[in-house]
């Protein structure tokens, strides 16, 4: 069955749409890479698993991002940030607060110490996503960081950085 793609209608109030999207709590990741011997990163909350076989993950990157071209062509690591890494998330979101970034360089791309998990990726495919590019990477290495007993994710909800509440739902 073939599907015809149609242009999406314009949204009358993009601020209201953004607020509605903000009602969905997301985890926060820092996507890190190296270019010309310099380590870089960008903060994102649009990250998801795609496939286990082959192992694929997707991150949405703003079309105007400096990271876009490199993520489409080179190795990068998606670091799942822990709640104690708020300063790191802010740093890679362009709001550095003086926190020192602690790098690990054990794979093909740099990753962050203290992350809950990491996924080293190589480019697999890209898709147009409006004002973003959907970058799908093939996972070449992955692992968990801090001990599970200590693990708490950094969360983004309603335009603010949040901590996950203690306790589980029944």
C-alpha cells in the first residue's frame, strides 16, 4: 500500500502547540561528538529507541544546529543524563554555568562520566522533520553508567528541568 505525503497545515498558534507538547515529560540526553580534536555536545529531549535488530536510536536535531552535519556523517554518543547532571545539560544547551564537563574517551566518540546510560552511534539514516532533522544512528556500543540503586533521570516537563518523584505507581 502506498501513502501519499501531504503538507501539514500551518499551526495558528505555535506557542500553544509548544505548550501542549511540553505536557509530555521526557528524559534529557546530551549528544557528544568530536570534530578536529575538539569535543562538543548538544542537549536534546527528542530521543527514542527505534529498533533492537538492527540496534537503532533516533535523535531530533534542529536544522540550524552546528551539530547537525557532524551527526549525519560521524560517530556520536547519546548520554542519558542523571538528575545530578543538570549543569551539564544546561552547558550543552548553551547556558554554561561554570560546571566542569567530565569526559570519557573509551570509544569512537567521547561520552560523559556519570550518565545513566550511553549509546555510541554511527549514522544510519536521516529524515526531514520540519524544522528538525531526524537522525537515526546504528548503535555500535552501549552501556549503563551509575549504579541502578543511585539512578534518577533528569526530566524535562512544561519547559522546565525536573527531578523524577520518588516512589513507583502500582
